[in-house]
DNA sequence: ACAGGACGGTATCAAAAGATACAAAAAACA
DNA sequence: TGTTTTTTGTATCTTTTGATACCGTCCTGT
């Protein structure tokens, strides 16, 4: 591994030199492209990924439907993989790369070892879990209590905030797969929003008004 | 605190004597009765509970609808409270006692301190998180992809397995609140199941055939 | 320029879920 | 015992969501 310093600039949580050493020694830097599959539902998780650049979409699938759980971004790891690896369980989700992405992977069996050795590793794992946990509960609430139109609007508004733009680049199909429904439903709802002057629809884009 | 030994027999994960000492010193043993509210949505979480006996139902509420997230049982703690306390956020769920329950509570500000001091405390927190996380993802999948009748049957079968009985003691109303729907919907589905000879309905009980 | 694919609009139909209302039976309680 | 509450059954109606199908437009690669 050639570039240790830039690597850890993305991982400020890791304090102990020994932990950095262990990561460099047992880890491997991999580059993925859009569409590459990191983990499939039903697979055992032998390696844990830490994303350095880019993002991984973690989602669930049933027949031809999908729903996003979360995105793993720079500095983050995939809690679903974590949970699966701890239990030595199979993955319950898919992980697919969304853009050119660099990942540091390391063997899952170091998990418990590092957990006992390095406080900052612990801190990192717990931070990841509580972040995802919070997100998940939030989404869960929406799915249980809200109608899809509400969830669509909330999705758009959140996305708009994050990207600091009133225009969101997303197709109806992709939006459907984010929220766990079908394209026709999304198109119908968006058209209704447009009639109500809440959005303006363009090809591949949605403008919030 | 008078009975330290029986207390820690419920918490085999806690290894360090100093951790046990700290728990005894800063913790407080409380007894609750059915219906007592441990935490409300919107409240800040200042104390974390570890259940010693009994159980706490953690659920979300919107208007007159509810959905269960999980039950905190002997030896366990409430991850939702944990996540809230870490972030210094308000609780996003309710926690209500379901039966006579004994709880060890301690100030939330010891969380990070103990996390740095005691490996077994870390182990405990992470174990709790990944357990709940797994459960939550599972339930989430059901809510997104499955129709309620499927979820009802799965609930009944799981409950039947856990309680090692073909007869499940639950009212339609309670079942509705477990799954996040309404009583009428549950009654309708159960009646259909009965017509299909899948269950037998009794007052307050459902027998799986 | 052309073919094929992605994208979006829309109509029709069916199923699922929810809202509301009323009634009967059983249980709890006083 | 009489009253109240809980539990369940059921009918009706509406809304939401999903499934399917068809078409036109735009984009992309060759």
C-alpha cells in the first residue's frame, strides 16, 4: 500500500498508530466502477468495506422491486455487512457501487480482535451503528405511517437540502427504487404535484417550487 | 443497592469489576408496573435503562396508530435510547412497560466514559445495536414488500415458535398495534385465515393449525 | 441517420387497505 | 346482579396502490 497518509485523512476517527498499521497490513485498496456489486443478498460477509471515495448504495430487493436502505459514503462502513459478519450471517441486502469508488477492505475476522484492542475502532463501529439505526427508524416510520406521495415529497425536499439545489437529478424509475414502489406510481404522483404547482418536471430532473 | 450479585447474573457480559462498581455506584434500581411510561417521543434521554426482569415495549405512534419496534427484555438495553443519548437527541419512540418490570437506570453521560474504559461495555453496546439493527431491517423488509396478511401470518408463526405453543394470546387490537395497522383489517384477515382453515379464532386467542 | 433503449404520460382494471358504523357476545367490575 | 368495557364480526364505501399496456419523445451509440 503506497499512500497511507491520504488514506487516513478520510478516517480521522482512527487514533491508534497500531490500528492504522493493522489496517494497512491486512487491508486492501480496491477501485470499483458504477454498477459493480460489492455484496449480494444471501452471501456470507468475509470482508468489510470502508469507503474512501464515492458511494455504495445498500438496498433490498424482492422480485422486481427495490428499496434503498442507505448510502455508504466516504469514511463510512456498511453496518449491514457489519451485523452480518458479527453473527456470521448471510447478507440481507445488496450493495452496489453508484460511481467510481475506492474502498478499503479487510478480513471480517479482525472485527472482534480490533474491538478489544482499539478504543477508537469501537467508537467508529458504534458511531456507524447509531447513525444507520437512526436513519432506519426514520425511514421505517415513513413507510408504516405515510402515504407514498408524502414520502416522495419528503425525499425530494431532503435531497434538495443536501445538494443545495432546487433541481434534483433523478428519473422516476430510480426514485421508485429508492422508495420501494413502482415507476407508474411515482409518475402519477409527480404529475399530480405538478398540477398543484409544487414541482416542475423535466426529463431526468425534478424542480421543487 | 443491596443485591449486587443476583443483579450481575443477568448481565454476564459485564466483566470488569470496575464496571460493575460504577454501575452500582451510579445506577438505580427501579420497579415499574404494566402501563408505566419509561420514555416518550420527544423527550430527551438522560438515563439509560437496562432491563433486569420483565419487558419494555418500544413503539412508534402517529395519531391513533402504533407500530412496535421491539421489546427490551432481561439483560437488554434500549438501543433507541442509546442512539438518542449519544446524539443528545430527543427520543423518536415510546417505551412502555408491559408487565411488572425491574430496571437498572444510570445517567446517560457515563456512556462515552465507560466506552473508553471498559471493553466489555463496548461489546455489550455493539451487541445490542447489531441485534436491533438486524431485527429492524427484517421488519422493514416485511413492511415494504409484503401485504399485511403475510405479515400477520409471519407474526403468528414467529410468536408460536418463541412461546412454544400453537395458541397465541393476543387480541386483534393489540396485533394491529404490533404491525402498524387497524383492528378491522386484522379481524378481516384473521377471519379469512379461519375460512382457509389456517387458524382457529377464540376470544383473545389465536390457534395456529 | 437509424435502431434501440431509457424516460415519461396516461388509461384501465383489480386488489389492498383504511374509515366508519353498528351489533352481539364475553368478560370485568362494582 | 346489573352495568360497563373489551372483544369480535361484519357491511359499506372510499382511497390508495399496484399491475398491465400502449405510446410518444428523447438520448445514445453505431
